C-alpha cells in the first residue's frame, strides 16, 4: 500500500495528472475528431476538387440531362447487390451452424456498412456491431468472427474471378500506357492474393504459420497482438473453410458473392449509360476489380478517394471521355457509398433498440460451439 493510499488520497488526485479513464476518453475523442475531419476533407476533395481537375466546372451541369430511368435502375441494382451480400453472409453462417432470418442479416450488413464507413475504427468497429447484434440473437461472437472472415474470403475469390474475366475480355484492345501500368500492378496483386488464398487454404498448418508470421510483423505496430493466438485462429479458419465451404455450400456462397459484385458492377455501368456512354464489360470489370483491390488497403474509410481515382484512371485508359468518366464515377459512388448510409442508419437504430429490449444478455449458445477438427 502506498503512502497516498494509506492516507486515503487517490493516486489520480494529482492536479497535473489526469485519471487513466479520462486520458483514454480524451485520446478517443481526439481520434474521432481527426477521423471525422479526414472524412470531411476526403469528401470535399473528391466531390469538389476532382471535377475541377477534370475540367468539369461547366460540364457538371450535364448531370441534369442524365437519363433518370438509368439512375433509378442503378439504385435498384445496388439494392440487389446489398441483398446478395446479406444472403452470402446468411449462407456462410448456416454452414457454421447458425441460421438467421434474411431481415436480420440485411439489418446487420447495413448497420455494419454504416458504422464502418463513418467511424474512425472502420471495419473493426463494424465487426463489433455485427458480433454484438448477432450475440443478442443467440449466435456466439466466435462464430460471427469466423463467418465474417469466410464471407470476405468468398468475396475475394469472386473478385479475382471477375478480374480475370474482364482481363480476358479486354485482350487485344488498344489501351494507354497509363492503363497498362495500373492493370499490371492490379494483375500482380490479384495473382499474389490468389496464390496466398490457395496456399493458406490448402492446409491448416500452413495457415497457422502464415498467421503467426503476419502477427509477428504486425506486432511491431500493435504490441498487443499475440502471434500464438493468431496462428491458432488462422489454422481454425482454414479448417472451417475446408469443412464448411465445400460442395453445394461453396457453390451457393460463390453464387451470392458473384451476384453481389455483378450487380454492383451493373450499377456502375447504368450510371455510365445514364450519361449516354457504354464502356463495355471488359474495361468496367477490370476497372472495378482494380479499384476494389486497391481499396483493400485500409487507408481511407470504405476506400473513399482510392476507388474514385482508380475507376476514373482505368476507364479513361480504355478510351472513356474524361468528363464522362469523372461524372459517372462520382454518380456511382453516391449510389454505392452515400445512399446506403440512409437505410444503414435505420438498421443501426433498429438493432440498438433490439439489444436494449433484450437487456443485452449474453446467450448461452456460446458454450455449445462444437470444435472443428484439423484435417
């Protein structure tokens, strides 16, 4: 016992030293403010500066003459894309033994989208919202985490296939050196991602070693990471992928993952059509896949800025007029990024009310998770 404690004086009573909880809240507030300012700056830069760089001060008025039927169709396609992703998430959860209603899956996906695109902690915060919402419904947090990882894996596989299809469709076309550079970088990243998925997924032991190595590297940035625990989680995830996502379950999940990407791509194509230009499947597929691959690096929330610049650069490289490409990409991002935040807000509030009504009690089903044997 210290002298301060024996005297009944709190260690936090020093006027020049804030309590640990208060310091933590202050740091959290600063991070929220910093990330909020970053989001505002990115939005202002993309929707304010990018059109000016493209020489669109006058041409932006052309949006008033866009064909509204195609814009409405783009919104509908985006809704179907989100619904397909919710179905993908449901299928993966069902393969892990947790069955939920489509309405709940859609609410969870929209709420996660809302949180991960507006909060300073991005996907990590979205994962917390996802896990807490399903925990209220009796799904263990560990199962939710595994489902999130496997859903991302299926989306990655579908994205690689889409990029390959687009790359083949554009073979032999005359393109610019700018496109060749971007496509070459994207191709290297796709091949590396495919090789990593196949190598890690081939055996749990390889996945464990890969996870340990990645955690060891990440530990230099975040000392709290435990390489041993990450290795165990990676091995378990590889076992789950081999046991849960095989046969009919894999085909069903891959189908919904492909539908999610294709309807999102259709939404982009429809915005181009609204401006009376048709880039074609090949160029759009390559641009779309390259943009999503580039946005996988978590530099900005939801790839804000990265996706816009990549889409414009690749589509212009394929011959699209620069003013049309900029307007179409910005219109697509309004449909793809900003409009879903409206139902996402509603879904988030609905999930919070559901949790409050259930008293946030932890389910007993977490104890009944059956272990997955290593193959």
